[in-house]
C-alpha cells in the first residue's frame, strides 16, 4: 500500500508518515502544499491513499482534492482530509468534493487507525 502525505507542517507530515508506516503503508511521497502534491502525482501516478490538510499555501487541500477528483486517472485513489477545519460546512464541502474520510486535528493514533479501517485498510497496528 502506497500513500502520499500533504501538509504544510513538517511535524505533522512526520507524525502522519509514522502512523501510516505503522499501519503497513509505504510513503511514496510527501508534499508541503497541494501544487507540490499534484506535481508528484502527475509524475508518479495514483497511490492507494492520500492524506491532505485543508489550509496550505500555494494550493489548498480542498483545491487539490477537486483537481484530483476531476481527473479520471486518480479515480480509484482514496483520500482523507486531516485538518483543523471542524465546522459542518467545511466537512460537507470536503465530502462533496470527493473526500473519502475526514479526520479532525488533533487526533489520536487510534482515531487514525479507525479511519484507515473504514477505508478498507487492515488494521495491522492494533
């Protein structure tokens, strides 16, 4: 299983990478904004899972999500927003834009593992 982690915080990328690796994922790439992530995906092709923050410079996570969902190449790629945006309108917008799951920061490793399980990834880290 391959994943890309997209967040403008290096500390958060490190945390997300650690949780994913514990769950058996290979981290294919990481990016500090949506534009970098899109460039990586266009070069390497889809991954099994993309974790993305909402608020990032250059290109936000929601803009990245909309671009990815508009490209059939990335249709089967699962996406999870991992963000501080906790209001119902933002959550609904992300789901409508194509997010498969939504996790609000701060989160526990247990909550992340549960979201991964809901996406169909075995919980090897339990």
